[in-house]
């Protein structure tokens, strides 16, 4: 445990000396450069470019995470602040994973399998890692407001497309049911894009209300942070690294975007875990339990 804590802390010292934003800023620059490169090298600029859309969505998904990391770095108690938004972010992930499972015919079998495992991981993280009961999920209004906003935005987007569609399409059998399923699919995409937005929402609302984070008990801190990042790292490893490996030859730009997103998440995880498992803090905890003469020697 001590060697792992030393490794995490040394990595933190290398990557975030004086709380600089070089690593997340560089990853954001890389993600933006991929979009520019795709735009400049695209042979046909007419019609929808699915790859460029994916790259743009990846960049949008990274923005809240960078804003979150920037805010946490400037906070006097980053761990206490982090423990406040871990549960709503996990809940947001469980929502879009549940929507994805409900629409399983749209996805490949392996993708659905990983989604089921991800949803199960979110449930275990909430119940065992955060010690949350599931009837308490409604105590996070930021999550449900964002889900409702995603649904309204999806309904507006799909309705606008349907309005400009040919009239004969509306007379097809099952048209309105397909339209509703399209709304759910778009809602799922929007919720996934906003997976880390509840944390940003909570932080800036906290600043406006003048509230301050309080120190969290060490045992609860370690359990919450370890459970949260264990879930996120495993889930996004399957989402990003596995997909990056599968598309490394077919679509190198897509593969690079996946890797950039995962590295940003990993950087944030190392920053928080370095504060939780700071060797100096661990030694301070040890001294409290030792006799005075032994504590001085330690």
C-alpha cells in the first residue's frame, strides 16, 4: 500500500507541480487538433461526416472534465469537494447506461454486454462504495434536471428534423414510434455527453451560495475515491481503450480521440488519489496511533 501511495504521489508531483494544467490542456489541444486535421484533410466536405461529429462530441465530453479538474486544483480541500460530486456523477453514468441497455437492438452484442457490466458496476459503486440507498438517488436534483434537459433538447432536435422531412414519411406505418425511439436514442447521447456536468453544476452553485466543503473522514474518503475511480477507470477502459484498439487501423483519428479522453480521466484520477493516499498524510495518521517516542522516530 505504501509503495503504491508513493508511486501515485510521485506521479502527481511530476504531472501537476504547482497545480498546473499542462496535462489536461495538452490533451484538450490534441483533441481539438484532431478535428482541425480531419476538416483540412477531408476529401468531400459535403454531407455529414460521422468521424468529425464523433471527434467534436469527444471534445465536448472532455470540456466538463477539464473544468472540473481546474476547479478542484484551485480548491483548498480538493478531496472533500470531490467526495460531494462522486455520487451524482456515478448516478449520471448509471442513467445513460440504463438507457443504452433499454435500446439494446441498436448496439452490437459485445457493446451491450459491457453496458450491462457498467450499469452493474455503477449500482455496486453507489451501494457499497458510497453507502447510498437507492431511494436517496432523488436527493441529487442536478442529475434529474440535466436528464430532463437532455430529453427536451432531444425532442426538439428530432421534432425539427421530422418537420422538414417529406410528408409521405409521416404516413408510413410505425413512423411516430420510430420518432419516439429516436428521441430516446438522442437523449441517451446527450446524457452521456453531460456525464460530468453535475459535478461542475454543483461546484459553481456552491460558490454562488457561499458554502464551503468540509473535511471528510479519512476512511470514508478512501472508500469513496477508490470505489469511484475504480468504476470509472474500468468502465472507460472498455469504452475508450478497447475501442481505440479495435479502430487503430480502420480509423486512427477515432483511436487517438479515445486515448486522449481516457488519459484525461486517468490524469484526474491520479490527482485526487494522490491527495487521498499522500504518504505524508498516511504517516501523520500512523503517528497518532503510536507512543510518543516511536511516533517521533517515525
